[in-house]
C-alpha cells in the first residue's frame, strides 16, 4: 500500500532512471538525479528541524523547486512555496502564520529574503546539495511516517485579509492522483506542460501525475503566456501531450488567435479548471485539436485539487452552460439548501459540499477558520463525518450532471431581486462580439458593473441582453477593457476590477 508520495518517485526512478523527469527553460533532471538530490537535501534538513514541520521554499518555480520539495518530504516535513515575486507584506504574513524556524532558498534570492526580516535558519539549496545523504536518518524518518502526515500547504486569500494556509496530507494526494491519472489515461508516454504556479494547487496535478506515472513535466516560463508565439513554439518543441491549465491560460491562445500561427498537434489531453470555460473559446480549441480529450474539472484547494469532472462529449453553443459533471471516485459531493436540507431536484440550487479522504487537514495555525469551513455533515448525526462547504452554488441538470451556478457571495440583492452575477456573465458570453467578461456589484450605489473585452458599444449590448435577461439584470455600468486582469493563478482578478472601478469614481 502506498502511504508516502516518495513511493512514486522511487518507483519511477527504478523504472526510468535516465529519463527526464522535470525540465524548465534552463535546467533539467532525470528521475535518478532527482531522487539522489532529494535524499541529500532531506538529510541536510532533517539535521536542522523537527519532523512534520513546515519548511518554506523561497524560490521561483522550476526544477530546483521540485528538488527542494522532494528534499523537504524526505526530511519528514511539509513544504510551502513562497514566490519571491509576491508582495513582502503577504510573505511576512505567511511566515508569521507558519512560525517556521527554517527557510530553504537559493543564494540568488538572498536580497529579497532580507526584506522579510526572517530570524530563523536559512539553508541554501546549493549548500544542502553538498551534504552526504545518511541512510540511517532517512530510513528512521520513513519508518515513522504516516499517510496522514502533511505534504504541503498552499496559502489562499482569507476573508479577514490574512492568507489561509490549506494543509494537505499524503493520503489525500495519493487518493486523488491514483484516480486522476487513471481516468484521463496519463502514462509514462505523456509530456505534461506545466502552467500553474507552484503555490497553486493545479500544479499538484502536474507534479504528482508526473511522479506517479513516470511522465516528463516541462515547466513553461511564465512570461511565455504573454507571447503566444513563444508559448506555442515551446509546446511544439517540447512535444507536450497534456495541458492541465487554468481557463484563462487557454483563453490567452484563442483570444490572440495563436492557432493561426501554429497548432501543437501532439496535445491529446486538455484539462481545465479555475473558472467557467467560455464555450466560444472551448470550441476554438476543439476546432484546432479535434482529437484531443477535453475535461472540465472543478474543486477548491481545500479538497485536494478537484472533486468533480466532466469529459466534454458533445458540441456546446456559445452561452450554453458546461457541466462540472460528477464526483471523482472516493469523493462524496452533494448540495445543501439554506436550511441544510439535501438538494436533489433538477434545477434547484444548493451549496456544493464535499466529504471524503480528499479533504484538507484544515488551515494551518488557524483553528477558528478551520472550524467554520470544515464542519460536521448536518445530514449525519450518527458519527463524525467532516465536510467542506465550498461556498459555491450548483444544481443538477436533466442529464444528471452537476452545473456550477455561482459563488454564494456573487449572489446579490438588486432592485428587490436575488440575482446571480454568473447568470449575467453567461448572457454577456452569448454576444458574439464579447470575448470575455466579468461582473461586480456596487452595493452602495446599487449598480451592476460589467467589464468586457470586445469591439461592441454599450447600447448594442443592452439591446442584445434585453432579449434574454429581465430589465433588473441588465448591468448599469459597462467598462470596455483591452484585456481583463488576471491573478497569478490565472483567474479573472475581480479585486483589481473593483479597485479600477472605485478609482474611476474618485477621478
């Protein structure tokens, strides 16, 4: 029985010792090299900190970061990627939460690290790699490990303004990756093109699908997503077969008409998540790569990547809703209404809740927020059964699939009506001239604000929306943008849009 993700690395190193495991634009390593380096780093760290401690990895994503992660795990600890490009205040907040006594970094990041006023031990990866691995230490750590030991923590935004560290254990990742790789036929023949930042849970699917199957992961430079020509050249030259990307990353290629330049014909699997995939962009991908498998996956960080999936098996018209599908094996996904009654009727919205091994251990060093989000299943009074309340509204379609409706906090009260902003966004998506859109609500002025990309004026949008939406759902303000801002995780940046709107009011 697999109880530690290092079993994946060791098995692949045994089967494919000389095969490239991970590569970026400057570096690469084979499975055997990765295993040997990780054991050395693990020995170094184990001599400096306690087991099951958080070890921040202060470096940008790349082969070196993967080596650091595996070294941390060998030490019996769990890793937290700290991106040096994040604001210093946010990094300090994370370090305060972690109370870590050691940081693993690289000499090239010392100047940025100095700004954080970290008072613990700083270990450079380059120095750690000079240590000799000690079998006795590593064996002792491994023999005392459990599958419920934490593996990593990813920090997400918190409603209080303080980042929340979602802690995920080995067993949750193992359970998910076993099913994920089997469902989508990821094998040692695949080349995974990594888009997601390493402090975002989409990258967990990239890294551990690679380690489990003996595939190769090509780490795409972030800047390439601003230059579709370079991005498509990379996909073709590195012979990438599998994309596990945020929706916005896929839309960059189609928005900028990248397929007119080059089509990465080796791509056979396109798995997307993070937000609703606009059908017009999906159709452009399917037109360019008609033989590829397209999968819509859904799930927050707190349930280890994803809890539902839908393999696209038919044509969808622009504006038509794409299902989020059904639950992954060994995960229970269900809907609760506002009175905590089970929702099963077609078309009736409820909060999407998840139970099972996939649930995170909670928020690190934050028992109050953990208690709010990870609660006892109100449908079960007989024994302990933790569930995670996602805050997302969904419903069942006539086909039995689940459909995402909106965030609970995207539901507004406007002109006496309860309105889902997602429904307005869907109406805007049906307009051919609109490439992408996003809506926010100004509670003080009682106005719906629509931001959009596309060559079309306000009057034409209102006329078109009036054909499908009631008057009280027509946005009051329209803001045309050349490009909608996105977060580092590839989602539309609603916070930045709100700031842009508020600043315009002050001018």
